[in-house]
């Protein structure tokens, strides 16, 4: 079974909250106690990205389920440094998190990150983001194929929905690959329903935030947890 830290994936919808540096540990613990399952360290949005600072922030949250992400500017993040520097940061943060998220398009460092993360028994999410539109069925399926070839544990697709038809296409895509470990998210107002209902189709994670949203159409943590409890409250919430 896939896990991020002590958090098992697949038994019920899991909520990931994106956090930046400086979040008090007490606030992080309150967030987790409220129904959030995993904290995503958005290292690219940290006030400083030197290794000492990044590691210190991760260590400060030791023992909590942590996902490390250094999102490239090309896919909506704030990282504008070199790939060599990003690889060094991934290596620095690996001992302190339960999983990593790296874009499948980051071919220069993708293989090294996956191999080293797996050697450290970490779960790897291979992600793809499109902030302008929902790709065609052919292009969506190609992302899954790329993730399989790369050897990631989970394929994540986040695409902007500009119409109800886009949302239905993402839903069909999720069902089409229900035999794989997937995370599928529709961004923007037209995709907001995906954040609550795609877990019922097999999407493993849904994302929220502490502070400022990290993607268009995200619900705040209070609403995210409220809706998931409303629609999935019959599932065993004691599993972890």
C-alpha cells in the first residue's frame, strides 16, 4: 500500500495542505487535527531556498506526514533556479519527508530524483500541470504513459477546466485509469467540483492550503474537510 509518512493512501480521500516556510508547528498540528492528512512543503515558495533553511524547516515539522515539492516556474511554481540546484534541494529534503512531487517534464533531473527517492523508500508523485486548458484524451493518456515509463508511484494531472465538458473529460480520464495510482484535479471555477468528487472516482489526493492558494480553484482547508466529511464520512476515518 502506498503511504506518505504514516498516512496510507487509497482507503479514503486524503487531504494535502500546501504550506510555506515559517508556519508554526502548532498551527500545522491543528491543521492535521482538523482533518488535513498531509502537509506539502512548497519549497519553491519559501522565503529562502538555501539548503540549510529548507532542511531546518523540514526538521522543525519532523514526525508529521510531509510531501516535498519544488515546483518549477514552467509548471506554475516559483522555482527559477537551475535544475542542478533543484536536484541538490531534492536530495537535501529527502531524509525529512515521506514523499516527493516532481514534474514529469523535468527530464534533466527526473530519473535521479525517482531513483534516489525510491532507494530511500519514498513515494514519488510524477505531476503534470496545464493552467490554460484541459488536454485532449490522447494527451492525457500520454501523461500516464510517461509516468509509467519514468517509474513514479503516482501520476498527478492538474488541468484547467474552462467548461463542464472539460470536467467530464477529466472524470472519464480518471475512470479510464482507475487501475493505477492517480491524482486528478480540475483547476479553476469550472473544475472546483473535482476537488470534492474525484476521490469517489479513484483520485487519491485532494489539495487545499494554509495561507494563500497554491492553485486556481482551491477550496480552503475548512471547506475541503467539511465537504469530504459530508460525502465520505461513512468511510473509516481511523485508518492512518
